[in-house]
C-alpha cells in the first residue's frame, strides 16, 4: 500500500498540521440576556451555566468574556409583562431599560461588537414576532414597528441589527430607514433561513416570549424545505443584508452549506438554546463527554461553512482556548 492515510493521523502534531477546519474565539457571537434593575443574576433553568443579568452585572460579564477573546455579543431583553402591549411600543422607547443599557454597554466597551434583535415577541402581549389581528400575523403593518425598533437600537450606537421576525420585505425596509437616518454603517445580519423549530424552547423560557396562541409556522420556514432557503437568501441579499443567517444550526448543516456554496456574503449560524441544552443535559446525566460534544458540534457548524457562530457555548469555548 503506497497510500496510507493513517500516516497523517499518527501524532497530535501532524493531525494539527493537516486539519482542515479550526475554531477560534473570533468566530463567535455570545448571546446574553438582560434584566431590568440592579445587582440581579438569575439562572436560566433550562440552560445550565446561562444567566440573565441586570446591566451592572452584564457589564462585568462582557468584560470577563472579552478577557477570553470573545468580543461580539447579541443582547436580548427580558421584558416584564407590565411593559408588553399589542404594538411592542417599549421596543422603541428611548427611556426603556434595554435601550439605555445598550448605550451604556457601547460607552463602556466601544471596541466590542454589539448585536441586537429585531422582532416583536419579547415586547408583545401576544408573544409573536409580528402584529396580531384576529389571529393573523400582519406582515406589512409589522414592518413599521420593526423599523421604529431598529432605528431606536441603532441610535444607541450598536453595530449589528438582527431582524429575526421573518416578515417579508423587512431587510429592505430597515436598510432604507437606517440609511435615511444616517446609520449607513450599522450592519444587518438577517435571520435568512429561520426554521419553525422545536429547538427554541429554552430561549423562549429565558425571555418568557412564547406565543400566547397558535404557532409561528406562517412566517418561520418549514423544516422540510431546503430550496426555499435560496428564495429567502436571494431576497435578503438584494434588500441589503450584510450577513445571511441559518437558525438553528445543527439540524440544518445542509442549509449552512447550501448558502455558503451559493452566496458571497458571510454566513452566520445560530447554535440555538435547545441544541445547547441537549448537550448540557446529557453531560449532567453522564451519558456523554460534554466538552468533547460541545467542540465537535461547534466544529461541524464551522466545517459546514459558517463564518460566524452565535452560541451559548462561546464563553465556555473561550475558557478552553
């Protein structure tokens, strides 16, 4: 045998030299949950190791992560029921704790990359990403609210806006509004192929943002569909997106590769809460090696073609690096 592939696997040094895919802390965006108030830190029960923080403690968490080489963060607000209404009006109130916190974060850490999420569900009494009327999610009427939300977030100085709502035309609507208001430098990371997935449960528990009635299948994508992702990606690219995102990641590695092979824009993938919690729960039971499973799953996302990985494992990965 002249060809023996095992020769390139015979030592750790050689394996490292020839490995095709490498993970770095630079690949990650770390999702964080923000609470109203001070000196608050509350565990997310369904996500071991993940917490909700008030602004003062969130600043310390961000500093801790940056010391590990994690420099990008996606900040999600935990909105009390008393602040919610049909039209998500608190989402664009400059005096609301979330927008004030974003300003403070950018002032404290101007070198950090801060991403925000644009969708109505955290602020809506209906728990849907769009405006609900007579049990129907209204598309075009929702765009006006999303635009107000995106503009208010951009005004705080954040770097990337992530429209996660899956309303038709929202990327173009937001891009035009941001440009008109002088925010040409604010990027859009579009949730391009966001599937109606069973893996979002722990996240919705963390934000208390589950739909009060119905589901999200009229606007999030059918898990059975692959080619539909091309339709969504074509639209988002034309409308001005700077990144294309696939969500979830592990059950949709084929979609990550599909977009990577067909588009020149950077591809992001969201390693969602359910994917995180499955590994954590199995590790707690002793059914698998949690650290190895984490690294292998993150590597698979990068190998499939993701330039950027949003993951609750980001800090844990940084601590190992």
